[in-house]
C-alpha cells in the first residue's frame, strides 16, 4: 500500500504510475474503492481479477477516461486527465473501437492522425503485425482474430512510456494469443505495461509483477511468484464414446485431468493419443483465479 | 427610355472581391496557416455583429434620425459606435472565448482577420451583389412585363447600372477600393483582437476599438462626394493596417513558437471533421440521394402545375416556391453526421479518442461541423438542381425566389439541423441504446423538422419584413440553443457518457 509519496509534479522523481486512495466508477456508483499502488520500474504488471472485479474501471481511470471520485491517479506526475499524462500513455480496451465503414489502413491512419503519428508509423505497424493483406479490407469484413490484431496494432503507432492493455488476447486462438503476448514482451522493454487478464497461467507466462483486484479493492500487489495455485484442471472431449484412462472425473462431455500447469498439456495429449483416444477438444475447465479468490 | 440590360462590367466588382478574399485565405493557408476554427469563429463574430446591428437599427434607426434631425455627427457616431461595439467588440469576445477553449491561438490572428474580411466582402457584400446582378441580368434578359417593371424601377433607383462603360468602370473602381478598405480594417481589428487575448495586452484592444469608427464617415458620402469619400476611407484603413503591423511586429514574430503547445487540438479536430465527413457521406448517402431526388421531383411538379395555371402572376409564384420545402428535406439529407456519432459511440471509438486526449467538446464539434457540411452539399445540389430545372422548363428566376432562399431556406436549414444534431448527440449520450423511431436519430428528426414547420405555419401571419424578423428570431433562438448545448455538454457531460455499453 502507498503512503506519503515523494511528490514532484512531472519530474523524474515522479512515479511512472501513481494510484493514491482512488475511488472510481460510473454514474456515482463506486466500482473501485480506495485503491493505492505506485509503479516506478519498467515491467509487465499483470492486473488479475475475475470478471466484474474492476480491472476495466482501473484502466479507464488511469487512461483519464473516468474521473476519480476521490484520490489521485497520475502518470509521470501528471493527473491522468491531463494532456501531459495522455501523451505518455497508450490504451487498448477490450472493445475493438474501429470506426465503422473504414478500411483497415484508413482506420489506422485515422488513429495515427489523432495520436500524432505519421504515415511511416502506419506502414511500420502494418509490417509488424503482418496486416498487408488486410490493409484495404473493411474492418467489418475481418474475422474476430484479425480484428483484434488490427486493434492491437494501434498501440504500436507511437512509442509511449506506459501501456494499458485490457485483455488483449480475449477471443483469440491460442497461436494468435501467443503471437500477441510475444509482441507485448517486445514492447515492454523499458516500458511500464499494465496487462489485464483473468487467466493466471497467461499472467505467469507474460509478467513478473501482479496486481490482484477483488471486489473493487486491491487484494495484492507484488511478485507473481507469490501466487500459488493448487491445481490446473483440463477437460478433454473425445470424438467417440470410448473411456479415457486416468481421468479423475467427468463434467458433461469432458473428462477431467488435474495438472500442475498449462506446460503439461502437450504431454497429456501425447499420452492420450498414444492410447488411441480420439481427441475432439481440450479446454481449461475452471478459471484458476476462481480458486485464488475462494 | 428603351429597355436595356445592365452593363456587365458590374459583375467585375463582386467577382474581384470574392476571388481576392478567397485568394488571400488560400495564400495565407499555404504560406502560414488558416484553420477551420479561424473561419468559423470569424463567421460567428461577424454574423453576430451584423444580426445585432440589424436588430438595433430596426428598432432605433428611424426614431434616432427623427430626434437628431440632419445632424451628421450624431448619425456618424450612431453608426460608428455600433461597429465599435458589435463588430470590433464582438470579434474580441469571440476570440477571448475561443482562446480560453484552446480553439484559436496567437498565430491564428491573421487568419481570423482575413476570415472577418472574407465574410464581409466575399459573402455579405460580394456574394449578395453577385446574386443580385445575376437575377437582374437574367430577368431583364428574359423580357416581358416583369422585366419591364424591373427596368422601370431600376432606372429610377440605380440608373448607373445602365451607364456607359467608362462610368461603369469608375463605379467598379470605387467599389473595389471600398472593399479593399474594408479588408484592411477587418484584418487589422481581427489581428489585434486575437493578439490582445493571446498576449494579454489590452493596448491591442484599445488600438482596435477606434478602427470601428471608420463607419462614422459613411453618413458624409453625400457631402464629400463618392470619390473623396472612397479616398478618405482608403487612407484611414491604410493607416489602420500600417499602425497594426507596426505595433504588432514583435508579437507576430513570437506567435508561432507561443502557439505550438495548443496546436494539437485544432489538428485533431480538423482530422476528425475530415474523416467523419467522408464517413457521413457514405453512411447517409441513401438519405442524401432521396432528399435531393425529392427536392427535384417537387420542383418538377411545381413547374408542371405552374404551366397549367393561366393567370399572369401565379405561375411564377408556384414554380419558385420550392425553397419553402427545402429545409424539411435537408433535415433528412443531413442524417449522416448523427449516424456516425451514434455508431462511433456504440463501437467504442470514443473511448480511444478520449484516451488520446480528444475532449467531449471536440467530439460534439466535429459531428456538428460534419453535419453542417452535409447541409451545404444537400442544399447546394438541391438549389442548383431546382434552378436548372426551372430554366429548362421555361421558367424565369425572380428576385423573390432568391430572397426566400437567402433569408429563409439557408438560415433556417442550418439552424434547425444544427439544433437537431446537438439535441440528438446529447440525447444519444444520456440514454441507453433504443432502436427504431424512439432512437436519438428518430427523435432528433422531429426536432429538426419542428422549427421549419413552425416558421412555415406562422408565415401566413407574418408578411414582408416581419417574416424576416420571424425567421431571424427562430434562427437566433436555435443558434443560442445550439451554443448553450455545446457549452453545457462541454462543462457538464461526463466522459463516461460517451463510452460504449458493450
């Protein structure tokens, strides 16, 4: 928790991100209550919490979209609502936010103009995210994954000090989610990245620091290794009606397996295939965070 | 006297002024900068001043003249002080408000002055004179009893219109000198007002205010003679611009560097308006096409009905009454802007824009400007199309039609659609998504059509100049409501209202 910050507005002494006793929400209804933390070091900070915990509200307050009811939200020593703070920050919401009816390249140009980026930056983003083939397609014609990729591209338009990424891999297939995480890791050199997720195993893959939000309050701010989970449950659905060996139970069509983490999934699949189990689908059966908050 | 047409040289004067005013703006845009805000703010300042002068003179000019009799000093002060307070004072007030919102900056000073001169010389004087000459020329060329009546009337009121080439050239020369003088004056006080605000130096305002007294000498035209009057006015205005440039030498050098910090706002707005305008054209294209097609169909029907009427006056009145219906159709043709607003809010675009530093006021302004652009396109095509249709179907243009267009169709269309758009945006922001007729777009349409219908219904009770007051009054009320909504939205609208509900 934060108390008595050495506060010097907009100088090198100012914390990169400061949340001091912030309460925030919508139409007078508090979603975040008295949340305090301070970030000084560049790293990926994973913001964990179940749906409705207040992750998006935290991001919207830091991005200067929501005005705190009380407390101070600052970026680089400036109020998060100020232009100076906004210049240091980029923000990716869980919504695509692409203007309807525009082609991919024109939508990126639109945001580049607003953000003060150049045509060269737009072309760079198209190359980084391999959007060349999609450039002249209308945003509405893209698949969910392609839409997310274009949306993520926006944060690469201009280099910033702080990045707020609100569930950037939601609705993505595992390969694309992995690619995006790689990009975020590249982005995070010398930067502060706040990355929200409701998946602890994704959090472990990408970050070393964690902020856990529970019922609008900060439950934990520390190293991700401080969080321990007992088990990681996987469900396997088969094509046929055969019995699946070593499953500890069944939930609907899914045979349940307890593993120590996602890294064990490929080995489990190989084992099952070796035993002639015809696998139709593999999925996480329960959100590990639900365990964390029990 | 045998009927003849006006000397075509008279067209030169407005054409030269319009070309000169636009050319100067284009030059300044290329050389330094001229923003949409400079143009808009100068319009607000200029139109507000002219409207106030009109209202004051409508109620006080005759009683004042009766009280002071032929006292030229009193009359000169009467007109001069109105220019001081309304034009120069208004220009300062508009610049002050715009500066406090970051919409104008020190290096917009020249652009603001050029904008004021543009609205006076290219639009109010040049535009109306050109339109007037076109109508007179077309009517006289058409011949018949209407042309003869017009010729007889003009022979008495403006005989110089039929003068020889030499006299016409002289008149055109005087007119051009007068407009150049006006350009110098407007440029000077526009620049001084912005600098007074930007550099917080009241001496610039004190320098600008007396310049409005140039109108003091207008009442002496008869005493001085036209040549002396124009030369005196030119000398005064030249003095004003020299004094202005001399006293602002240092500030003009520093203006650009001082303005860098607030340049992003206007760049963002320009970018938003450009993009949204293209999208609004695409979103609302169906409505735009239907609106223009309906207006042409209506024009065709009116011309058809007119050709079947046998008495002398009715055909012209019927065939030229299309301007009455145009505002109602234009409301429909201008939906695109509001559609873009609702779509962007729903799709979460505004969440990103706000995070990039775009404020609520910029979002509302961009939609408003986009919509007014659509109004210009819809009205422009409908008016030109109807005039072409009228001529193709053998009709002749009359002054009354142009008066109706200028004094009713254009102002009421812009004002009611601006009102519709602002109300629609606020409605959309403070309510949850509602489909169908109860949606913001559905409700806003009624708000747009309402004022036009009110004016149309009341027009039977208000004739002549009182109709002008009715239209002016409704337009002014709508304009005040639009400004009030913009101010309230900017001050009180929470940013969260523009977030997507997804």
